[in-house]
């Protein structure tokens, strides 16, 4: 594998992000431990991270996102999830590193080449739960529905789409939302979510490299999680990347200045800033009970 830092396709973003997980895991005060991340990223992942513009500024949100999704996955499992459907799973080693029940079913789905790479790299590792590997192009509607229908065999289902939606069109996200609700019958859906404002910021930093790799930044709905309401989903919780970075003490340099600016904003503008990026936990809107924490503001 070449160690050039050029992104070749969207799957290379998984190698890039794995470097941030590796670096966090190597800290004395690490928020999580991913002992597999550096090996999975390889020299190519390290080269991509080195050559990405504003690398340090890009790293802290990835670390915060990982830590928050770790917490919410574990909570949904405690609340009764029997199957975790991990879409565009990339190099996510959560079933190997999180304290999960041995009888939990974890379905690791990605493009066939990425699944083969991950599976080969982890062949000598023992997962904490039952792991199934599925190589599939989820852009094909028929293939996607077959994968989601199979996931429904052991419910309740938690769907995870970390790092996926931002690369899809609104129409593709709407179709996925419909299928997760109607075909997979998922109870929960956990995903990071960007805003139009964040897309503009990222476009100034790294969008050209991502675009050249066929990984254009597209999805950042102005209405936030309300986008998913017509497709059967309601927001259970929204963890603002901004707030969580402060809580977890993984903030960008000069955070005090940005917090000062926020304090001078109107309440509406402050809320817009908080929701510029975050992790959303959605729930089947038809559920009669809400076993997770209530909506947050």
C-alpha cells in the first residue's frame, strides 16, 4: 500500500480518522482506548493526516465524536439493543474494544474492499461480541434493503452511521432514513450531523481534497434533526460537539475566546452555534415509550 498522503476515495477518510483515534489512545489522559487504530490506519493513514490542512483543528472534533458515540452505543445496548447495524463502518473497532455483551450482534457494513481490509487486519483479534461482516454498496437500493432486512432478524436494532451522512445527498439520506425505519425496523439511529454553516467552514479547509477523492461534503440540513421527522424519526438527544469538547476537555486552541463571543450572542444565535455540529440520537417516532434520556437543548 502506498504511503502517499493523497486521498484516493471516500474509504481513505477512515484511515485518516483512525490516526486521531490512535493519537488520543496514546495520551496519558485518553478518553478512550483504541489499541488497533494505528495499525489499521497504517502508514497511508498517517501520511494523509500529515498532509491534510489545519490538521490539529480537524482532530479534536473527531476525538469528541468517537467518545460521545462510545457512550451512546453503550447506553443503547444497556437499554435493550440486540443488534448494532454499523453502516459505512470503515475501521471502527468498537466491537473489539468496548465492554459489550457477548451475545450482542454487531453487523459491520462497508464497501467490500474496506471490509476485506479490516477483516484481514483483525483476523487474530477476538471481538467482545458476535460480529458479522457485510461487504455491500449501500448506494444500491436493492442491496441496501437486503442488508437492512437481515438486520431486523434480531431486534431491537441500533443503527450507527458515523461519518457517513455528510457525504450523501439529501435525497440519499432521506431514502436511508425511510429504509432504516421501514425495512430494518430500527429502534434507534445514532449519527453525527453537520449544519450548513459547518459545511462552509470545512469547504474552506479541506473540501477540495475530499472532492477530488469523490468524497464531496453534501449533507448539512438547515432544519437539523427535524429533517428526519417525515421519515419516522424523532430526536431523543443531541450532543453538541462544542459542549462536549468543553465537557471532555478536548477543545480547540483559544476556546476561551470563542466562548466569550458566544456569551455575547443572542439566545437564538447561541443555539445555532451549539448545533453547528454534533451527534444525534434518533428514535423511532412510533415508539410508545422513550427509554433513553429526553431531548436536550
